[in-house]
C-alpha cells in the first residue's frame, strides 16, 4: 500500500520535488520499513499477550520429567 501512496505522490506532485514519493516506490526502502515494523510489533506488542499464550504442558510426556 505504501508503494501506491508513493506512486500517487509522484504523479500528483512530480518526480523532482517529491523525495518521499521516490523513497516509497523503492523496494529496498519498503523492505527495510517492513522489517522494522515487524520487529517493533513483535518486540513491544507480543509481551502484552503472554497471558493468553499456551504454556509448556509437555513435561509429563518426556523421557525424564526432571530434565
């Protein structure tokens, strides 16, 4: 979706005056943005749901229960 926003900005304001539109149409920039957003969401939002995640209940099925 960011690619289409960048394309819209380029067609609306022109290529020379709009560096944000050029950045949003770059695949490398979009990949880096996706990595940072995915990491941030995982790092800061996932701990909020720890109470709903399953806990380890497979101990009774292992070879040695103490391990």
